[in-house]
């Protein structure tokens, strides 16, 4: 027998009496759930190589907390006296896939703020010192404006700018975590992640801190992580390094996402975004017609157990959404695929699906003219925000600092509408009157 396989008898010996209360008369799924929840050695999230962490605020995290992050948290009224970050309650983390489906698994109201905005964005632009596009097709930087001071009108206009330009950057910000969450709540229901570390006392603010996870055993390294058919479970790579769109498995997936980095390496730790509007417009008119109206299966990053087949291997939350979506604010069509979480196209064979999806991933990931790479640097004592439309873009982190030079941030995601495709909607280039090359 392999030495890493623990029998019930050895587990019983390893644990204090009473900790492992197996009841042979209880249903099997209840016994398994109990076992997983009460045994810290067992992986509850099955999110590849992300380590198991103890529930609650982590005092060990304080030992490596960067100074500027500490200052921002304390000045922002966050209580870090018991530790940082806060690890979600193990008793509430889903074990079975039906428990993961049940999270926010119903329609809820969504107000598309960008659709209510002044298309000219006069209020926002008048308050800024400079508004500059970073590349032609994606990314705009605004200077001379503090996010914490925005009026509701300016928030509407910023939403529309983000939704048109894909991502908007703000350097030299003083942004308390609570204010970041309030801004997110204005744009939609803030997603509270059941697994990832959070800012203590502020559920919905996810901590983005690879240095901490690496210290706790996360497998992140220099090796190649660009795979043809990416499967995070199989390859064990760290998901944020692979092209992806966040939270595509939600009943109402992500809309606007705001990452604020309060600690930035001197060199490295950039993030890259790509435009899904432009990726769609890269396709021939004939191929666009083929894809319009098709649906695909989108999976969660984390995996779970099947209650009815608990030894059958990891299962993910799966949702079916349009492969080409229409944006509710801009009205433009965009390609809604990503290598990490789009599993298959419905209505074609698996071989056909793989071929088509891999081509679409390549179009999205490999056309440099529809991408923006952002270096996060700000002046000392300030943080930088990137706010992106997590529907019509993909992104990936660049882990070239390899843990040298701290990098820490907080992320807030506003969930949006139930994805839809309007056959009458236009592509971005069509709507803007830009040339569209016709095939022979
Ligand atoms: Fe992400």
C-alpha cells in the first residue's frame, strides 16, 4: 500500500479522541463530508496546488505583511490584530459540487450602470487631469483623479468607459479597502469567494497575494505554463498565470472587477489584458455567423466531489452560456471564451469543439495588437488600481518577480447579468464604422 494513503485506523490514531467522529450508520456522503471538514490534512478545495490553510485570521501572514499594505489596512480601519489574511471558515467551504452550485444559484437584480451613463462621460473627464488610451484597442489610463472621491454620475461614466475600453488604470491612489468594496457594490452584487483569503472583517474583498500562498506551499515556478488544452487539475499550474476570465461558473458571472495593488515590485508582476470585442472582430464574417448563437460549457476553477459518486474524481460547477455574448452597456458582441474555463462547445463533436476552441483561444491570446501589458508602479506611499470588464476581456498575471519584491493587492468583483446573445447586436468595428476585411 502506498505510504501516503491513510486508513481510517491510522487516521483515528493520529487524531485526538472525539475529533474524528465517524458513524458507520450515517449516510456515506455525510461521513465523507464530516471527515473532510474535520481533518486539516485533507484538501477541501481541490484547487490544484493551492495549499490548505487554517480557518480564521492568520498570525503567520502578519510576519511577511509588506509595510505599505499594513499601513493601508490599519489606516482603513481593518483590524489585523488577530492575523492577516482571513481564511474562510472551513465549515462553510463546499465539499460537494451541489453545495458549490447552490451559492448565488438564483436570479438576482442587476443594474447595468454603464447603460445609464452619459456616452460623452463629461463629468468624469472634466474631473480628471488626463485621459490617455494605452493601446489602440484596449486600456485607458486616467490621471489626476482619486477613486474614493467619485460621484455616482462619475461612477456610471467610469463603468461605461471600462466597458468600452476593457480596462482602465489609476495610479497614485489612496484607497481604503472598504471604499473599494463600496465602489464595487455600486456596480453590482459583490462576489464573496468561499475559498480564497479575504481582508478580515470585509467579506467580498479577496486578497491577491502569491507571496503568502507560496510561503504556505503553493507550487508556483518558472516552468512553462502555456498548454494547448489547459487543465489546471492535470498540470497543476497556478491559474492566474494562464489566460482566463474570472468567475465564469457563476449563475450571473463577473461584470466589473477592480484589483488594487498596494505593494508593487520594483520590476515585474505586470498584468496583461486582451479584448474580446477585438478577438471577435479578428474572425471572418462566415465564421462569426457560425459561432453566433452557439453555446458552450464553462467550468469553475475549483473542483468538488459528487455526492452520488464521491470516489469518482473531482467535479466542477458547469454552466452553459453563449459563446458570443452581447454586452448590455455597449451593445457590442464579444468572444466569451478562455483556455482555463471554457470546456466544450455544445452541438459539435468533442474533436470539433477542441479544434475550434483552441483556435479561438489562440486568436484571443496571440494577437499582440488587441492586448495591453500594464506595469503597476505608483509613487511611494500610493497604490494602483486596474478596473476591467471581466466579461469582454481576458487577463493573466506575469509572475516574473518570482517572489522577489513583494506584491500584494485586494480584489473586488461586481457580478453582472445572466449572459445573453442578441442576434441583432453588432460587433465593435461594425458599430464604430471601422473597416472589416471581407474574405474572397
Ligand atoms: Fe483573474
